[in-house]
C-alpha cells in the first residue's frame, strides 16, 4: 500500500490551514512528515538546506485535484497550492480508504492535527523542527552516532536470537522479516551511509530516508522487542511497520527490495 503523489498532496492540503499550502518548501516539508506516521508515499526526498526536498515538486503543475498558483513577493517568485473540490473527493474516497489500513482513527486525527499545525508555521520553523527531530544538523552528529550505535546493538541482539521465533503463523514470519530487514538496514546506515559523521559539513547528496529509517526504527524498537518475546503477535502493527520499510523507497535508494544488487549490501 502506497499513496500516489496526488493522494499524498490531497491529504496534506485537506489537513492544512484553509486547505492551502503557501510555498513549495512547505509542501516538501509536509509531505515528508507523512513518513513519521509510517505512511509510504510516492516521493523521493534528498537533503537540501531546508531538509527534505523532492526536485519534482518544483515543477508540479495544477490538475483536477489542486491548483498551483504563482505569485511574487518582494521580487521573489513562489507557488501556492490550493485543494479543489475533486481533491476533497479523492481524500474522502481513495485516501481515507488507504489510510485506515495503516492508522487508527486516533492516529489519523493526530496526523491531521500535526499537518495543520505545521502548515501555520514558516518554512524555516518547519525545517528546524524536522532537523531537530531527525538529528540532521551538524551539531547533532554526536547524538546521531550514539542513537545509531544503540539501535544497532539492540537489533544485533535480536538478530542473534531470531531462530527462537517459531514460524507458527504469518505474523511470526513477518516479525522475523521485520527484524532481519531492520538489522541489515541499520548495519548499512552505520557502515556505509553515516560512516563520516566526523566531517563538519552537510552531505547534500544524502537521501533523507537515511534519517527517516533511523528515526522510525528507533521508534518501533520497544514494540519489536516486546513482540519477539510474545507468543501471540500484533499482526496489524507488524504488517504496518514492515510494509512501510519495504514500500517507502524505490530503486533510487540502495537498500531497497527493488535494488537488484541489494544482496551485495546485505553480505557486506
């Protein structure tokens, strides 16, 4: 399950103040935020000075679901994104149907509340909030390295005992797959993607999913550890987290099931 570009944009527009997003930078930020709710979307975010950035959004054109209105303020050009009636219809039909397979009503309300609040902030404020949460800033490198090592140690311990989880049902199989994939993903981040944290500069070629995966796997570690010790598994949440990790990135991200050379990274 993955939200299409139109569905994801309609979701953030419907949740934003006055169903409007006032700049492309804010649109990037709000779409990227869906990742922190474990919602796979059809966007690929890299790191720029504002954080999450998808180049395709800079050339986004209006359609039946939303308008893209150009404007100029103090000599600077920008674009405003406004939800149309058909966009609201898409939200009520397609988007909600998909979302309620991932989130509970309470979680969905929290998501919309968060998007609405962020939409009232300036782009720099949203960027700073995202950087702080994901430990993107150079000043947070020590915290990032510490978090990376802690999560790896926890997953390493779980992975060593993975055969103790009996495959009595589909939930057991998916839990083992979630542990194994998360272990090798964090290992990849630790050894390949974040192996130069001592450098005092930003890597603007970085893929923002390095940060999102580290954050999200850290968030679900208590759940994973708890499930590994239980006989009866929470199949809905296991599937939610597993589907997010395997569906949220395409072949442009090295550690993706769509990458034909993924086995080489796992062996390494």
